């Protein structure tokens, strides 16, 4: 690692950072709406995005600094076990094809902004809606923190912020500046900011991956030498080689499946989805988003390349930025660092907006001020989006940064427990609202307690997301085990509550709501005139 600041790379990084900052503020004028004081406009971009804008937005939302930093870092540290992210992104798209268009239709029909809006309307339960909202906010905080870790990793490799002995304020000042800029343009432009910046972010990422997958192997002697170096490292370390042994297969499979089930439970995934202008936009995106999975597979190989290049770092999150620093000319290293940095800003903005929408619609309006006007809702959501970012910043500055991937995996354990209420509710009203709440509580408690008991070399608690599966004896993903317990409790309690004729909530939806499109008769299209006819 360089002792000083890489001036050329830093200059290129600053150029792109200033560019996207300007775009973030100018986004408020992009597709400008007549009524800016509504959550539909600030939090969902007017529900007006077409296929390609939605594709870039979802790509910018789902493929983040976590993709660039933590996935290759996991492969750098653990071998092919880190590839779990590739099959889970393959599994997720057929899954969401079955339910996302239904969610879009019913949300468009009733003006739902969040998943909790739908749960409250479907099951007539503010308590269940509150549980889903709190879970969404709780799971989103460490996910935003993960993006900040990505930015910090890049800054560390460029030599910005000083060494370990530097005063904490000086060391973290660049991250605080990036956080401040992100907070400012998100507050100003809402979802339009990350939607516009996503074009730059995804273009940079594709360029960097295309160059890296060709240029670095040529410099390292080809993929044969790369895989041989990785195999030698893992054999010497006693891990048995690149491919995990049979004891790790349950962990790999359950982590991939559980992550696939959880991905579109996250509030930011749903926020990006509901911003599209029609259900067909969603259907088309489920068929073209797998292009990002191809990119992810190539990106993951960078972990092996870092081993072959002799990258030595104590913090695995620095492995890929350091690889770029060592292998690329300074100017292109700056481009790669900018791709990682912007890859953190885009999803962090969407995540903070999604969490703020949950608080505003399902806590503030439902329990604090039921008669809140659209203007008041928007103001509260803007303020809460700032508080969410502050919470994430405290999260990342106060915890061990070497376990960044576990931040996201811990959030996945929690958010997966909302699956029965959300996806189950899209297809059936059979589950009882109290049973869903009971199942959620069991899954949350089990998942949190089990994760708390997992230790690692750097952490006494929350050191990982895998533990022994009760009754099977294999090591598997805690989130999936908690989800199975959640479903079992929900089903059993539903039978009991239906048998005793416990009061059911009022369902405000109708069967036709789940297949309606924007232009169908009787479907309220909430786009204002300024955005409804804009080109895409």
C-alpha cells in the first residue's frame, strides 16, 4: 500500500465525485413535477420511470459497493464459498417475476408507497404493518453502513485520511464530507437523484470490469496461473483448496437461497420497483436484470486475482481497491475507485429514502399524525432520510470494519422474516394477521439470538450469519432457519386462530387489483401532468 496520497487517482476520483454531485442536485429539475410536495414525487420519482431508467435504477440499487468490495473480498479470504452471491442473483429473478408485478399493480391502484402500506391494507392490521416497517428500517441501517465502508476502503487505499495513528476526526473527515454531500442532494432531489446518477455508476462499473477481466489476467500470466496461485494459498492455509469441502456445502446453498428470498424484501428494492410506470416495465426488467449477474460472476474473480497479484492486507475489504492500485495506471485506478465510490452513493441514497418512507407512512402517519398532509409527509420523510444516514454513519464508525459483509447478512436475517406477510399476502388471504405477527416475532428473536452467539477471530458476537441447523446438525444460514420457523409458527397459529374464529382484519384490496395496469379502467394513475407524458 502506498505511504502517500495517490494524487492522480485522487484527482480522477474527485472529478467523478463532483460530476455526480452536480447531477444529484440537477436531478430535481429532471422530469420536474408540478406538485413536488408528495411522497409519490420525492420518494418514488412520480412513478414515471420506463424500462431503461428502472433497469439502471434497480441495477444501481442492487449491485452496490458491497458488490465491488465485499464479494471479491469474501473470495479473497474464503475461496469459492464467496461465490454464493452469483447463484442467489440467478435464483432471484424468476422468483420476483411471480410476485413483483402483482405488488406493483395493487400498489398503483391504492397509492401504496411502501410494503407496510400493502400489508396494512391487505390484512387490516396496523400492528403487522408496524412490524414490517420497523424490520425494514432496522435491516436497511447496516446496508447503508456497508456502502460507507466501501467509500472508506477506497479512500484508505488512495492514502486519504492518514494512517492508523491519525486523529479520528481527520481520518474520517473525507467520509464525513461524502456523507454530507449525499445527504444534501438526496434531501433536495429525492429518488430522481440516484436514478440519474445510476447511469454514470453502471457505465463506470461495466468499463472497469471489462478492462479488469482482460488486462489483469494478461499481466498475471493468464487464468491458469491465477487459479493455481489461489489453490496454493488455500491449500497452505489448511482450507483444503479453492472449493469448500462437503461441510461447507449446506452453508453455501442455504446462504444463496436465503439471500435470494430476502433481496426484494428490502425497502430500497421495492422503492425502485414502485417508481416504474407500468407492470410491464417490471416484467421486462426481471428478464434483463440477469445481465448484472454475468458482471457479478466476472467481478467475483477479482478475489482470486488479488491473491495471484500478491496483495497482502489485514482488512479484506481493502483487497480489491489495493489490487486496482497495484495493477492499473494511476488514472484508471482513479476511474475504478470512482466506480466503487459512486456504487456506494446510489444505493445509499435509495436506501435512506426507502427507510424514510417507511417511517413517514407507517409510523408517523399511522400512529403519530393520522391527518398529515402530503406536504407534511414529504417534509418528515426528507428529515428522516437525513437521520437514517446519521445512524448508518455511527454504525460504521463504531464497529469493526473488517466484518462489513456481516452487516448486510445480519440485515438479511431480519428482512427475510417479512416474506410471509408480503409475498404470502400477494397470493392469499388465508394467513391470519396475528399468526403472521407471531411468526415474524419468532423468526426475529431466533435469528437475532443465533447471530449474537456466532463468534469470529475479530468479534465475540455477530461474527457471522451461519450456525447449526436444529434437527439437521449441518451448518446453514441462520436467516433461512429463522424463516422456516417463522412459516411453521404462522401456519400453526393460523389453523388455531381460524378454529377459534379470532377476528380478522378488513381487506381493502380486490382480486382485480393484483393484475391491473396503469391504463386499465378504474385504476388511479397518480402521475401529475408534467411527468405523465414525458419520454423514456
